[in-house]
C-alpha cells in the first residue's frame, strides 16, 4: 500500500520531467506568436509551473526546501542538456524562468490546497 502511494506521488513527477526533457531535445523552432524577444521565458514559466505543483505534492509540506531544490536541479539539468542539442543554447535567464515557474507552481498548489476543505 505504501509503494502504491509513493508511486502515485512520484510517477507524475517522473513522467512530466521526461516530457520536459523530450521538449528540450527538439530543435528550437518557436511558433509564430512567440517570435518576440523574451517570449521563450513565458514558455519556460508555463512549462515548469506544473512541475512545481507536482513536486510540492510529492514531497511532504515539511520538505519544502527539498522540493524547491529538486525543481531548481531539474531546471539546471534541463538547461545543461540543451547545450548538447543542435540549435539550442544554455541560458541563465531560461534557468531563472524555470525556477520562477516552480515557485509559481508551489504557490498555485498551496492556494488550491488552502481552498479545499
């Protein structure tokens, strides 16, 4: 029973992280509506917001720093990974957007939990 609970918490994190890395493996071809400077930061924010919520759900409330560190580590590894993908590059600003997305995911998850009776 404990294994099933842990799996239900961590499998979504693993699958979503794999999805992020799959997206990062694609050559950079932004859609037309994202061809203005800095638009990719919105993509990073929106990509990492669900990860933040999933991480906070998987970790217990007392492990908030570990959840945040894990999200930042995934963002950093993702940025490093992109350095090996043709037409992609490593960007500290993208990493900052990733971490901000994790923080937004935390805030949304906590707000939703607070509203749930």
